C-alpha cells in the first residue's frame, strides 16, 4: 500500500511539473492530485527536491533501458561510449520532464544530484559498468582512470549537454568523440563505428 501511494505521488508530480514547471509546482497541488492531505505527503517525500530525485531516477532508468535496446556491447569501446553518450543526450533532450529538471530555475538541485546522489550514481553504474568492463578486457581504457572517475566524467558532461547546450560548439557527436571520449581511451578510432554498424545491419 505504501509503495502504491508513493508511486501515485511520483506520477502526480510528473504531470504537474510538466504542466507548471518547477516554480509553479506546489506540494499542495501534488497532494490534491493524489487525494491526500499535505501533511501526509511529507510522510513519503520531505520536500520538492526529494520528489525530483525520485522522478529523475525514474527517467534515468527509462533512458538507460532504451540505450541498452539500441546499442550492443561489442567492438571498440570508443564507439560504444560515444554512441551511448549521444543517444543519452538525445533521449534526455526530448524528455519533457528531464528538460524541466535541468532548467536554470532548478539547475542547482540537478547539479547536486548528478555530482553526489548515491541513487543516481548506482543507476549510472548499472548501465556503464558492463561497457567499461568490456573496454578493460580489450585494453582500450586508460588504466590510471578508475571506473568511478570515468562515470562521473560522463555524468558531468551529460549535465552540461542538458543545462548549457550552448557551451558545446558544433556537432554534438564530434564534440563527444573529441573531448569526452578521447581522454579516456588508449587506442585510435576505428574506421567503422557503432552507428555505422547499426545502419549496415
């Protein structure tokens, strides 16, 4: 019962945030949508930031599931990582809720979640660890960089892609390949990348 109520609150918050944005969303609105008193809402989420954290984690799961569906873990890790980052940025940019979460009015909270939230980090680790393991087995990742540092690097850049896209000059894929992926790999780029292999299959 508690899990069902928590899920109902998250879904109500999702709807209201999409319609009203961060500043326009009040805890009273969410409580009213669910049909509970505001004090009861705080039994599940102590504040708006905690609710946004739960919503962000939901959306991360959705984005990662779609990336797994599209991108096989095979071949050079450079290509897998670049494709994952590009598709992750595209999926996130087209997600209405994530677009709200990463707006300037709530950017500080989003930055804290990306930088230090253990739940968000665990979800990113769940996606990236098999890819990094693949790259380690192939000897294609810089050995002095830990997996944790690499994942934080990916997450920090994703935050920039979402919140300050104007800082990325030119084509996003080229930017990712040249400045995000290149520093963590030890082998030159191959002639055929993941996106080309998908087109050929």
